[in-house]
């Protein structure tokens, strides 16, 4: 039996009672963050909570618990499930919506934390590099209100992952309606060219006048990934030239190295873009350096 935290109560994961009128279920009205615990501690938990809270505020999703409440819930869920290395998910829905004649719409939100044993990606993916496909049929709309947020509306991304697997790949690269690279289905994307690290900008990055002036589109679908942020911090701390700018498919195909990041995979080398070989089709030197640096930071 797995124990979950639901609205400040600990419950059997299979037995909670959530209304069938929950707008998270009916309209995908909610946000979440996926976290990785190592030796009983979540990597960069404050950054996860900050991004979650920022998305809740932007998307009108009530979050009624403090960061201290949520951090305590995460720790207790790990303890009650006797988990040290784990995959956790913190989800917030807008909950049940009711119309109050005097006060308008009244929401009863739901907030819950679940945890499962960590199931790492196969080791040969890291040794040989993942194959990714180019998602030509679907485009991301940066003008969508949900752009740049990790919401419950994940069907299109999961469909792209399924198509990638059907075509012998492990991920799909997404471009926006202007045909600029944004992300993979469940990961951020980095390129390396001439010993310089590149990644497309988030909406927060576009608030920088210099980045915005050089970008041919005004809004972004790029999620401000927690691992993405860690990679940028490590690169700058180790004097690796880093550029946040618009990237297109030619930049991808001309890159010396390509890798993906998220909280579970951490850094996943990309060896092939469909039939195109990236570099030597094995993790390049900068990818390997960043993997080592990230592992050291997580171990600390």
C-alpha cells in the first residue's frame, strides 16, 4: 500500500475521495511538478515549489499550502513509504467549481503528493545516446495562456512520445508555430556547438532586453525546468560559454552535441536525430562534464 498526502491528510493512494466534478479531471485545470529524491532528499525542492507557485498564480489555480507545508508533506510521504531514491509528483487542481449567487465562482482545490520507487532510464541510453524524432505534425503555440507552464494538459505530448516510440525513438523535439525549437515532450533541450552551450529562452529569459531583442518571437513555450536551471548554473560556475537564444532545426542538425534534461533523466545524451548522427553518436565531452558536475551537486 502506497501512502499519499492529500490536502494535509495522509491516505492510501488507492482510496482518496475526489469529486467527479473536479476541474482538473473535467478540464485539465491544474499544474504539477515531478521531483527526484536521492538518499531521502529532493533535489532543488525550493525551485520546484517556486515554479509550481508561479504557475498557480498565473493560471488561477488556488494553492492554499505554504512551502513549509509542502516540503513537510514531501518528507513525510518519503518516510511513510520507506523511500530514499524516489520519483515524486506534487499536483494542484482547481478542484470543484460551484457558483455562489452572492460571491461568484467558489473553488475547492485539491493538492496532493505521491511517491514511487525511482525507475531509472536504461544505462545504455546514457552510454549510446537517445534517438529523437522531429515532431513535424504538431506545433506549440507560445500565445496560449498555458505556454511555459507544466499543466495537466499533457495528451499531445504523450501522443508525440508514443509516435516517437513507434518510429524507434525515445523522445520528440517540439518546435513552435514559428518553427523554432522549444523542447522535447517531457524535457528541456540543450545544444553544444564550438564548445558553447545553447538553449532556447523561457518567458522569464525573454524579459531580458538583450535576449528579447535577438529573439524572432515574443513569447515562449519553454518550461523553466529545474534541472535546466541547474545546468545553466553549473555551466556558468565552470566558465562554460552559454547562450540563451532562438534555435532552429538547422542548429539542431549542425550541433556537435545535443542533450535533454528533466528531473528524472537528469542529463540524457542524444546520439541521433532520426537518421542523422549527432557528433560521434556518443556523449560528447561537454555533455560528460556536465553529467559529472550535476552528479556531484546532487550527491552534496
